[in-house]
C-alpha cells in the first residue's frame, strides 16, 4: 500500500512533456499523496503540528524529498524496506561520533521506508558570493580532504555487521576511478559542494545526504567525486578580470 502514491505519480507524469517538468509533476503528486502520513508521523514523533511542506527535489524515481516546517528533512524510498533503512540508521549512529562534522540525526518510521532528520545548522555554498568562494577554495578542499580521512579512518571490520552496508540505499552509485588493487574503505560517495554546510567563515560544520554511503574499492573515490562536482561548480564562478 505504501507504494501506491509512487505508482500514481509515475503514471500521471507519463502524460507530461519535457523531462524536467515530468519530474516536478511526479514529485509533487507523490508529495501530496504522502502528506497525511507525513503529518501524522511528525505529530506522533515530534508532537509538532505541520504548518508547511515544501518539495525540495527528486533525483530519481526512488526518492521524494520534502522539507517540513522548514526544519525536518524527509526522504521516502520506493524500493527499500523499512528494515534496511533501520540498518542505515545504525550505520549513521556509528559514524556520527567518529568524525568532526555534524551529520543528520536520522529517525526511521516503523511502517514504511522513510527517514526523517532534523536540519543541520549551516549555510549552503550558494549563499556565499563568488569572491568569497574563490578566496576560500583551498581552505574548502583541505577541509574536504580531512573529512575523507576521518571517514576512511573508520575501519570496515569495526562496523557492526558490515555486510549490510556494502550497498548504499541508492541504486545508482557514483562511478569509482579505476584501481589495480582494491583497497576497500568506507566512502560517502556523494561528497559534492551542495552536501556541505558552512559557518559564516566557510568552515565546514556539517555534511548531509549520506544515503549513498557504502564501501568503495578505491580510497580515492570520495576525492574523485568531490573534484568532479567541484570543477563543474567552479565553471560558473565569476573570476576577477
């Protein structure tokens, strides 16, 4: 029954021309149909009435992203069991105290594949002007390198029941750079500029979107992913003449 809103949204989107508009229609239909269940969840768990629900984005057919009351970040998964999302929560709880940046506090619903996490304080990179980003580019990269080192310092054999976390919650994983000899490490797999949160001095204080977190065979994977997205982002930054 929990998958019916996805089916309805996907069906209605078939009749919408243009891929971008189709995704928006599908996501908003899903959001509207799931609204009663999300309201009930927020009221039951946080004892807070729902005043606003905003559609954020839909990366693929498996996910609807919402922001409730400008405070709670909600993801719904179509092809993932609630038990697997609970396993994901266990991994996040294990990682969180072992790295220096803040992570979302995950709350898993018992009845469907959904997690709700409170928003982490911080500013997205797009809230800074181009000059500030250019001035702090090296600082950002060095901080990302430190975060990656912290993630990789978590040895795989120390993670409880590590076999559960070989595959991420997302079906499509980022491409890894080629490697001759595998050296498995824990990796974020989606470490791009939009998933970093900064304070006013552009210190990274939080990292979000850990649902692709899994085992990488190449220890350079996270830096490879970050550089690929960062270079694309910097092409739109205006440099001084």
